[in-house]
């Protein structure tokens, strides 16, 4: 069941990125979930908070697609190593990478937090001239 949970999250995120379907993603979150990332000064709480977080994600990044290199699991915690590429609403190319940590409570996400370099992403969003890091040659676990 645990890897199935991670795959459901990945599938729902890819649906949000591809066609804006936020409901599939929100269905995975607990009523008291906490959602955030290193670029946000706020922790978004509950389903409404998750909706706001993921709406802002899609609204900021525009046309993007995430690729998952590794899924590491330990009990009710999952680490997803990813790279996201695409184009922002202002036409800037986007390519950034990071890790998301998901904590599960049964089949619902209790906590989601994403770690990435917000400065590099900000440079790409505003100037389309940031240097991109090399993607390591790894095989998904």
C-alpha cells in the first residue's frame, strides 16, 4: 500500500500540471493537512490551505511537467526526488529540482513540504537567464 500512496500523489500532481485538475490532488490531503515549501513564509492548513498552495503552484509555474527520479519510503514517510521543467506564464523557461517530503496518516497526506533552491527558480521566473544545474545520472529507486 505505501508505494501505491506515493504513486497516487505523483499521478495526481501530473494531472494538475497537465490539465489543471486540482481535485484529484486535494482528495489525497487530510482535513488538517499542513502544506508548504522553502519559498513560502506560510504553512497552508487543511483542504482549503492545500487548494490555495496548489493553485498558486500552478498559477506561478504555468506549463510544467515534473519527473521523479527517486522515491524513498520509510513507514508513513516518503521522499520524492524530482525535476520540474516547462515554461512560466511570462514565457521564461523553467528547470529546477528538489525533494518533497510527504507524511501520511493512513491514506491521507498529513504533511507535505518541498525543498528546492527558491533563488534559482526566482531568477528563471523573472529573467529567464539562470544557470541550470546538471541532472545527476541516477536511476529511480
